[in-house]
C-alpha cells in the first residue's frame, strides 16, 4: 500500500514536473531523457518518420507500422474526374488514407453534386472544374494528377485533353474501348511528356501481391493451371455499363479484365493463344447491346493454362486459384474492394495442410494512388502504364474474335518478362 501511495504521489506532481518525467521516476528511470532506455511504446524518430521496435514475441504477427504520411504540402495533388458511385464510395474516401497524395480538385458535369462533394472534402470553388473547361486546369499547379473515373467510352478524350493541359493521368480500367483508342492515349501523354497509369488496383492489393510473389519464387512448384472467376448479377438495364458505346462491351472489359490482367501479372508472361465462348440470355433487357457470360482460356509459353470466366448474370463470386506441383493457393474475393483471404494447401508430413494467411489489410485504392504520386515525384515509370492497358485491349479483342469465329486465336510471342510493366513495386 505504501508503494502504491508513493507512485500515486509521483504521478500527481506531474503537473509541475511533467507527466513523462513522473512516469519514468515512478518506474525507477532518471527524468533525463538521455539516461533512460527507449520504451517500446515510444518509438524512435528518424527524419520525419517514427518507427517502433517489435512489441510481440517472434511467434506473433507484427503490428502494422505507423503510416508516416508526407506533410500535406509535400503530397502530390490529385483531382478526381467523374463523381459517380466508384469515386464517391471508394476513391475519395481512400485518398484521405493516402501517404503521398492529397485531393486538390474535382471535375464533374453535375455542378450541384460537385458543390456538395467539395464542401465535404474542403475543396474551394476555384478547384472545381466542368468537363467543358479542362484546358483551364493548366493554370492550377496544385493539381498534378487527374484520376479519370468517367465511363469507359469517355476515357480517350479525357486523357488526351488532360495531357494537353499538362496533367499526369491515372485512368480507371479498362483503359479504353479498343486498341486504337489506347494507342492514341499513350501517344498523347508521350507527346506532352506526362505519365499515364492504368488503375489495375489488384496489382497493388496486398493479397494478390503476396500470391504473385510466392508463385514467382517457386513456393507453389511448377505452376500449370490457373482458374479465375469474376461474376456479378447486374440490375438496372439503363446503367451505362449496359450501353456498348460507353462500356465497350459487357462483363469482359469490366469484371473479366481482372481475371485476364491478374493471370498475366502473376506469371509475368503473355499468352500465345486465346480461345473463348460467349453466352447471353435471350430476351433479357440488360443484354441488348453487351454480352453477359464469357469463358476464355489463355495458353502461355511456359505451358500454363488459365481458365477464366466472367458474367453479368450470375451471383457474385470472385475467386483466383493457382495450381502448382507442390501446392495450390487461392484468394477468396480476389477481385473485391476488400475482404480478401489467401489459402495455401500443401502436404505436411502425412497430412494435407490448409493454411489461411492473414495479412495486414491496406486500402488498395490508396495504394495505387500513392504509387502514382511517387512516380510523379520521383519521375519513374508506373508499374501499370498505358502499355499494360493496351496489351489487355489487344487480348480482349482476340477473345471477342475467338468467340465470334469459334476458333482459337494465335498471338505473337512476347519473350521479355513483364514486357509492358514498369519497375517492380518495393
């Protein structure tokens, strides 16, 4: 009891000697900062960052480190173009979590909605633009990158105008509605000396990255088969994704593209042959212009076969499975915005063991925007540049051609690994 009273007395005098000093004195440390050990919960400052030593035993999963964001004035300024569902529900909330990017502008065709969103995020009227005055963005140095989130059929014109206005561009996938548009977008950004990145968020998402790293390191053995399925049951037939001129196609360029791009990114190879089948329900108002279900097979130079399926008329299911000679790995909800789970199955002794790998979750939209911000600041090529988007456009054109002719389509071989990607992510 006497020991308790003495500790309490030391804490009560903290108002005059400082709480930290009283706490250290109560624990037998000197009040002088230089003469005490560094407590594990205080951390250590290096430059503008704070780090902590491990607090748990080696048997436990490490804690997530502090974000250590850049100072606001140092972050790269982003404007978001197109204030629809994806922007409002995912992209704008994610930019608040960014370490290297910050919101500095909005672009919309709906002035009332833009005013409401601007008030929510503290954006002044001088940083709010309509689609008709994109050229005036040139006068706003606070906006360095524009994230284009308008319908697919509008990507080409938006990217070209933004590049001409001197802005780097992060463009939602699919990059365009056909290869011709994609090439024009790449050329426009190259002429303007602006960076163009396609928002392949799954290449930045932590579970997809972990599986790709394990596959490339040989942890699964020789990979021979990939299964990728991404389906959802579309509702309102009047939405722009059901209009071919705006969408470019149905489930393939929207949700099937994740299967295609994730298989390519995991292997680092390009397919040498594709074959495909398309099925669309008859007398369904949702599919008067675009397809519903696409099943396509990719054959890679190493011999890997990727069986991929997408649909707009099936219950939601998003799974990516990689089968190797030593182990099988799969990600549940692989292409969702959150909720991924990675499971690895392999032999352990006399048993077949299935292990769930629980990684520290990160917002994949924030990760891709932060990557673009660092590419702009450090003048490096994005991991998913316009060339990556063009390659998918070429492959989707081949998939449609195979489905139309009911024959496999051979593709020119690409020898180089990651031929259309920028430097590896750190």
